[in-house]
C-alpha cells in the first residue's frame, strides 16, 4: 500500500490564513463595515473565511485526509454561527458533535 505524502502547501495555507484572521481581529473593530467594491461586509463575516480555511488546511496536513479537514472546518463554522446567533446553550454543542461524529462514521465506513 502506498503512503500518501503530506503536502507542505496545506501547512503554508494554514499559516497564512491564521495570519489573515489575526490581522482582521487586531485591526478591524466588529462594528466597522469593510467596503469591497459595491459590497459592505462586516469583519466578522470576513473573519470566518480565513478561519474556515485554517481549520480545513491544518487537519488536512496532519491527518492527510481532506475529508477530515472539511468535516472539522464545517463543525467550527457552524459552531461559530450558532454562537453569533445567540444559540449558546451547551446542548447545541452536543447536537453538533453528534451530527459530525455520525458523519465521520458514515464517511469512514469503507465499502468494497
């Protein structure tokens, strides 16, 4: 069986996206609107994009599976969206964990 090599590109992407997320946190207050052409976006929305990219590329680098990276990044994104919308009860965390653990079991089941 052939071993899958780790791509250094995922590690570089993780570092750059973490740096971009930190720049957004330190230099833009959440109440300020960022103008991108004709769009006016909140820094919170723009912060979620590098955060999503970070939580995709880091597990993909360490686990060598983009499936795990996608699942983890979707979990983190949904958890932060729940928190932003005021759904802070711990039961929501357990529901999300249950959903994503069942998705992990579903995708990891190897069929011939």
